[in-house]
């Protein structure tokens, strides 16, 4: 070990309490910086995989982001519906392996009601192609027994305390916030909760899933968005009517081969029956993230400022100790240490403190991540990665060490300027 490193370690050991507090401050700031970076990347990956395994999303002609917002995130309303005849023709394309229709329009206490088929639970994937799981109950059955059955997302069930077997009433339209008033109720045709989905961190958590026939059934005595005056058809009689859907809002498509996705997309976009749009959900999710992901950059900037505060504390501790160490530095000069060696001594001390802070910060990050990962996955559907630091995180660590080395120039330059006579003079 060179004399500079030996003296630096001895000096740090002699001031162990102040050094420990400095290392802890740097470690906390480094853990925050890397934690924000990791959560930011994992949140972006989770957002991009809100819908995975789906090759195309089909809806009425509109913008890609708008189609994704109302079909996947259930935000906003469609410009138009897609006729059921068109959906059947799209499903009959030779390259289409499966199709899941989605019908929106009704709500329950501010949460969207999604009309679909049992194939939704089979083909909907999120994250790394993870399937939806049931926390309780089962999927709704088909006709005729499952006509008035509903499956609840995890957030809906938790917010209102619903359990399997309870009966709930759907609202017509999507007005009103969560728990707020609705336009009208389908009170004569309540639905029975038959399943509650496990939390997935996707918009499905905030939705109620019913069969397409169930949506048709509650509207058999409605016309033009309002009840038909003097007409009241009870739930025991609606099965006599034709409950086949007339139109849907959108559809999720899976193809036999990913290589055919652009060919099928062009064919759907040029569909002669009615104006349709087919979008690539992955590419559109990335486009949407670029619009709503500004908060992540602000959060990263705040954590970088915290790191700078930690490094400023490091400099303050080293500078404050210089007054007590002027005699020590002067003795080193008297014993033959050059100005460059005194400069290196202070720089190495700061670098060692910053390096120890980075190591401890990594340990804190992995410890906190191991504790928080199960809770984040269960409550928010965020899959927190606990692997080795990525290239970006190594870059941040290198930047912290580089910044600490630059910050150490302040006390090192001051020590460099101390003369031997000044250090040996007793000040009164």
C-alpha cells in the first residue's frame, strides 16, 4: 500500500464518526438516485408491457394513441363503434389466431364496465406474457347461465368491499367520477359477482368485466340511450330476445405469425366495409409514454440534486477538518511530503468516502428492493428487478465518483496552499 493510501485510511479511522456520517449521507443519496433510476426503468418496462402478446388493436378510424387510450386504458370514448359483421370478417382472416372483442359505454360507480367474451381471460397478457389470475371465484360463464355474471378488477373489489356472490347494479353511461353519480341505473337487471381478479397493475384492475350478451340484455328495453317509455322487460324474459352484439368498441388480435403483422394491419386499414384502424400496441405504448413520462425525468433530476447535497456534505466535513489538521499537514510537509502528495492525500480521502458511500448505497438499494418488491407486485403490479446494476446504473455510480473527485479539489487545493510556516505557527 502506498503511503498516500495508508495515510488516508489512517486519517479516516482517526475521524471515524464524522467519516461514518459522511458515508451514510452519500449512501442514502446514492440509494435514492439508483432507486429512482431502477423504478423509472421498471415502470417504463411495465407500462410498455401493459398489453403483451397482442399483435394488433382494431377500432374505428382514429389516432393510434386515442384508440389505445380508450380500448386498453379505458380513458375517453370512441369516435365510433365497429359493426359486429366487420369484427367477424376480421376474425376470419387466415392470419388471425384469436380475437377478443371489447365493448365500452356503461360504468359502475365511476369504473368502466368492459363487455367481452370468456376468451379475454385466456388471451389477455401483460408484463412478460403473464396471464390474469383470479384472487377469488371464476370467469363469467357463457349463455344462458352466465348472462348476468360479472368479474371485478382488484381495485374495484377492494375500493367497495365487494365479494363473490354479491349483486351489483350497472350504470348507463360513463359520467361521474369514482363513487360519483351516474346518468341512469339498470336497477332491474342486477349482476352477480362470480370472480375477483388478482392485482395486475393494469387498467383491468379498475374495470368490471361482463359478457357481451349481458350488455345487450340490459339494453333490450332502451333506445337511443334512454329507456323506452312504458316498456319494462324483466331479466327472466330477456333470454327470449336476440342478444347477439350489434357492434363493439374495439378488438384485440393475436396472429399466427408475427411476420404477418404489417400485412394484416394494412389490410384492416384498407377494409372497404367501414373505416377501421389497426395499431401496434407496443409502438403506440412507447409513443404514449413519451407524452406522459416527463415526471420520471423530474424525479431523476430531484434525486441527482440529493446526491449533490450529499457530496456537498462530504466536502463540508473535509474542509471543516482542515483547521484541525493544519499542524498534521505541516508535519507531513516537514517530513518531506510534497504539495502534490498533500493534495493527493485529501483527494484520496474524499474518493474513499464516496466509494464507501456507493457500496453502502448499493447494499441499501438491494435490501430495500428485496423488502418492497413483493408489496409493489401485490399492490401495484410493479415488477421490481433485483438483478445486477445495469449499464445506466454503473454510469450513474461512475458519475457520483467523478463528482466526488471533483468536489475533493476544493479541500485539496486549500491544503495545497497551506505553507509549512503557517501550519507550525500557533494562532492565539
